C-alpha cells in the first residue's frame, strides 16, 4: 500500500464525501448534535466516530508494516523468516490495539456538577441508647451512675438488703450485689459472740477474731485477757447475756453442763456401775469392789501429791486411781432451803481409805457433767484393771495413759454413738441433743490432746486397737510393754 492509500484510509472514514468536520456552512457556528432529537443521528455521531478511530488505527499499523517490509527486502532472502515473524507481531499488536476497552464519553459531565450516577452509600448504623441496669430502660438525659461495669438511674441503684437507693459516695459489694456500708456491716461483719459488738479491725485494717476449735465461737481477741469466765467442763467462754453458775472451788458451769452435773458421791453410783458394766461387756470384769468418791479440787490435788507413781495431766487433774492409804475428804450434796443462796451447797466428809488390794480408791472431781464424769471413771478403772491383773510389766507413761484414754473414748462412743445405748434412761436425763453434743466435744478433747503422754499415747493406742483389736493389743502389751505396730 502506498502513502496515498494511507491518506485515503485516513480521510475515507466518512461515507458522505461532502460532509464537513464542522458539520456544514462555513458561516454557521459549530453546534453539538442534539442527541435527544434524532436517535439515528445520535448513533451516527457516537458509533461512526468509534469506527473511524478503529480504521485509522488499523491504517497506521498497516502502513508501518509496509515501510518495515520495504526496508527489510534489501537485506536478502535470509531475513525473510524474521520479517514474517515481525509482521505477525505487528499485526497482533494492531489487533490488540483495536480490541482494548475504550472509555465511554460522558456528555453530562461538562454540564452538571458531580457524577451523572453514583453508587448508593451505606447509612451508618445509629448508636443504641444506653440502658439502665436496674430497670432495663433507656437512661435518657440527665444524671446517671456508672459503677459495677454498668450504668444506672440514680433511683435504680439500690441496696440489696434494705432496697433503698444508694446515695453515698462509697458502697460495699458481696458477690455481684451492692449494699449500703451500714447494711453490709450488719449482714456480713462478724459480731463477737461474747459482747455482741462488731469485732474491731486490727492496725492493718483487717478483722481479727478468735474462734474455739470445736464450738466455733467467734469473739474479740481481748476476751482472752480480760478475765472473761469460761465453763470449767466444756471450755465455752461466757457470753455477756448469760449467767454461769459458780462452784465453791472457783469453777463455773454453763447451762448445758449444769443440766446433767453430778454433785454428790451417792448420785454418782449409778454411773459408776454403768462403767463397770461396760468393762464386763468387753470381757474385762473387775471382781474387787473399789471405792469411788467425788472430791473437791483441793482434795484431789492433795491426793495426787501423795501418790508415788501419780501422773499429772495439765491443765487440771480431774480423776485419780489411788494406790496408797490416805484420808480423803469426799463431797456430798447439802440441800439449801434459804432463798437467794447458791443453787448447789455441798458438805464434806472425811474418811480413811484402807487398801485391800493394789487399788485403794478411785477419785473424781465433783461438779462435772455426766458424760465427762463417766469418761473419767472409764479412764481410772483401766488403771485399776491393769494393776489388779498383775501380769502387765511396768508400762511407760504414754502406753498406760494412752490405753486408759482409749477406754474413755470407747465408753463415750458407746453413750453418744448411733446405738441403742444412746437412748438409755441415763442419757434421757437433761436435754438429749445437748448431751450428745457434749459427748462429741469430750471425744474431741481426747483425740486432739496436745500432751505427748495423754494425747500422743491415745493416738498410738487407737491405731493399735483399730488395727489388731483390743484383746490382741492388751496381750501384746503384756509381753512387750508396748503397743503393737
């Protein structure tokens, strides 16, 4: 194709040879076609221009190819293949140029502000209005409280105890429930069970109190040093709104222990026979008649001092198996008819104890509740049984006292355990529930005694009896003088 053909292709895009670029007469001004008047004219303007542009691009590509072919023909026949490949690439490039996407002309852009069309815009979600954690309604406008990871109307933030609004600057929380500080103190701040006041805080701001290991009584630490009385039997500290009974030797008795107290030697005889029967049931019958006396604290301490082999049990001796001949002052109840006098009046009576066997008598402190008195009798009768048997060697203190404590614990269990004996006539005297609780406390005292002789000996003997039984344990003690391992 010659250069004339290229120009022909360039200016031959229009089918009308007389059509001017400016659209007509030289004197008439140029006017854009009205696309809304004539659809055919619109197509001609928009479509013909596109076809003319494509033909123009193709004509330019072909002319360039012909020029390259003319230039390459002088290089000889050896370069024919390379020329063909370049021609093919040029043709492919022209076709790619023809097929490239073209941007549509926007007629409305020059005449209007903004785009002709726009994508719908997302409306941002409206923020949900905060809700009151109390009434579950919107907070609205005005004051509100922000606490406990929530927001509240002032009238809705209420104390769990009194249901009144909390208006103080400080409040207390238990779990997830708010309280007034005063309501929280009334409900959760521990009160002393002696003076019934709130237990004060220590210097570190912490609540510090004392508690009994068995009765779980909480009280102010000051009551351990301000001479607040305790029961001489169960060790409970005396509350301010209760009255403990005074005994002649300075001891005090709480109302529960007073309910079954034994004050007289004659009154104690049925209980003594009950313990002897318990031994007989175990095959450990005591044939000899051993006197049993209730005595005052002074007489018991004096008799203990007169015993060559007596063992002392701190803090107080409550029973003694007497082996020496002594003069003992026993206690008997003295009825009082005088109004306003002490509820218990006792008289003493001295008598000489003569030894007819290895055991002279069994002495027990007066004014103790029935179960404690019985456990002391069971302990002292074991001393008597060991001496009367005569086949046991001299036992170490922890062995002899330990097996005696085992017998006392076993008797208490027979009286307060889940057996028919717990409903016997002996136990029906007084409040049965209180007596059972007292029996548990006396067993607890034996089991947790810190003394290496009484407490340590009991625990070693209890293990041996539990593992081998009482008869085999006693036989081992006869042969070795120790507990079986």
